[in-house]
């Protein structure tokens, strides 16, 4: 079980002042990775986006239900995308869930965050999925994978800021890896999010889909979801 506060205070962040936060970039081979910017996904519940020659639209939301001192947190997200690196029209339907127990400023996480996505191509379901699970630890570490188009990419949360050796509790983004080698990732900070994409076409679509799905994921935390 893990203790959660309604508004976790990261004292380390206060020292940065007005400097925009940046995730420590993944250690990818320079000539095998492209840095791009994801525009359009901020805190809105719906809208459109662009990323590395692809574009599309999205919708998402989150909420919770109280059962006495038990709170069921839930969320959902979806996107439709097409363009460079994507075959046809790729769509995703995602959902997240977690359970907290307690009241006031302090709760206990009794069922950790689980995030799942299913995919379709040209509106037909395909055998592809994204799985992300939170591990029980002091940090909100998440690990999982995406399988799409014959590629499998491992996902793990990154908790280090650029230039700092001290991790923070909340994920600043995610690192993508394949066969034990970092191949990309996404920095979730700011309205324009940095995305590190593999140039390898065999991995690119899965990395694009992972970046979009993770950018849309709303953390299931007390005080961070709406009715």
C-alpha cells in the first residue's frame, strides 16, 4: 500500500523558480532518434494535435465514485491519428483505474493505477495493446509495454529532471526501449511536449501511438480528477 496526499508537494521543484521543467532525455543513439514536438494536448478534455507529420483528434476525461471511505478512480481517453509513420487511420480507446481508501488530506492507495489501451486501424480492431501498471514504491513508478504492428516497446516512467540526480515522486515522462536499448520517450511537461521517436520504421508507429496514449493519460490521484 502507498500513502497519497491530495496535493503532493515536490519541494525540489520550488528551487527551479520559473525555469520550465524538463525530463532527463532518454539515452538513445543520436543518429537513430528524432526529437519532435507534440502540440495540442494540454489540459483540455478534447481537441486536435500534431506530432512529427501526423495529426488527429482526441478526447479524455476522469472522475471518481465514493463508497464510504473507498474511492474508485477512473479515466478514459481516445485518439484518432493519421499521417507520417502511421498506416491508414490509427485509433485508440484507453481506460485507467485505481482505488484509494481514507478521508481528508491522507489516503491509502489500495489498488494501484492500471492503464490499458486497445487499437483499431481504419475502424477495424487490430491485435495491438498498451499496458501500463504502477508499482508499489515510494515513487509512482509505472512500467508496461505497447505491442503494435509487430513491434514491442517497453515503457517505464522517468522521475529525474534534466540536470538533477534527485528523483521526484511523480513521473515527468516515459522512456521507450526495445531489446534492452532506449529508443525514445516523451517528456510530459509543458503544453508543447518533447517526444523522442525512433527513426526505424519498424518501431516508429508503435512509438507514436505510445507517446499519444501516455500524453492523454490522466493520473488517477485524489484532487486531480473531476466529477
